[in-house]
């Protein structure tokens, strides 16, 4: 990386320029750091090298080469360098709210990655080395153009920043839509597995082991898709099967054991909470409905 393009680290959290500020930092020793903080502009952070960890709100991300971090205004975040055995290198782009808005007024596509960060807490875009090199070339061009004084400099900077931002949005779209499709497929596979093993031990540990995935990831995927925990989903599924079996005339004593409840008392409490009546009251209600139908 060209040395003349590097900047001395500045821990200020306000913009001096009207539209944007772009820095290339290369630190090889500890310097004054800003902890968790917020600021009133958009930040696009491009990680190159070092032992660094990002925190956005309560989420932590160990950074690797090619990671792009997106932080909208007002979001608590910070970068924490654990050691300087490897120099800490990154680009940092700040973009003012009015300038960002001027781009989104041209097309809403400019806001895709930022909206994903704001609405769904998807703050990190992962790229491979070849893809990231194309991003770096755009960043270097912007810095060189900014430091120069060629005709049409400001116009070219606006065009180049728009090009960079659209490139980031395309990377975000490709990552997040593929990721969503993968999660949707996993969610459906988990539902199918539960359906076919409803009378077995469906602990989160057992499900995670079956799919060779972390139980925390499975919990996250499931709740993202349906809005309730996997434990609650399984309980509701079992209670529905018990309800239908009782309505079909199966004895209560056989039903709860057949669908994964260990004892009657836990089954009774769950059933009454779900249907606002006991299993026996359901039977009585079904008999009354049958009698009424016969009289008609």
C-alpha cells in the first residue's frame, strides 16, 4: 500500500468534511483508542490486517481480511485490537447523512446494505481475497482523487463514492440472499425432522448433533423464521397432536406418553395453558358437541 496514502490515527468522532472522509490506517503499536461509541454519520470499515475484534451493540465479530463493517448513525460500536504482533491495517470511510441521502434519492438500491444493518443487525459483509481486491482498488482511487486537484475532482469523487457504495450493496445482497436461502432450507429440514421424530427425545443438543451444527445457530435460525423458540415450537406441535388424538377418542393416558411428555402433570399444565381447558374438559366438550349434533 502506498505510504503517502496512510493517515495518522485520529480518535475524533465528528466529521470535518461536508460529504465524506476516507482514511487508510496502518498502526504497529498501541495508540489512544475510542471504546464503544456512536456518531452522527455512516461508517464503512474495511479490514485488512491485525488481531482485531468489532463490537456492534452486543454482538462481537472477530475480523478477517476482506470483512466490511457497516455502522449506521447512532449505533453503539467499537473496534478492539488484542495485540500488535501483526500490524493493524484498515480503511475507514465516513459518509454524512445529507450526502448518503442524496445518493438514495437517486436510487433506493444505495441503501440496501445500510437498511440490512439497521433493520436486521447484519453489520458484516464477508468477501474473498479477489473480491476484496476490487474494493481496495476503488478505495485507493478515491483517496488519490481526493488528494489531487484535477479538473472535475468533486464530480468524480461523487461518482466514485456512488460506485463504491453500489459495489458494497451488491456484495451485501449476494451474501444475505444466499444466506437467507440457506437458513430457510435448514429451517424446513428441522421442521421435517421434528415432524418425523415427535415421539423421540427432541432436545436442542440432539437436534444440533443430528445436523452437525451449533445449537446456538439452530436456535437463531429457527427463531428468525417462526418467531418462537424451537422448544416452544416442539411443545405446541406435541400438544396439537395430543389434542387431535383425544378428539379422535384415544385415552389420555396413552396420548401424552405417545407424543413425548414424560408425566401427566407436565402434560396437564402445558395443555391447559395452550387450550385454556384440561384434557378431560376437552373430552366433555367434544361429547356435548356430538350430542348436540345428533339432536339436530
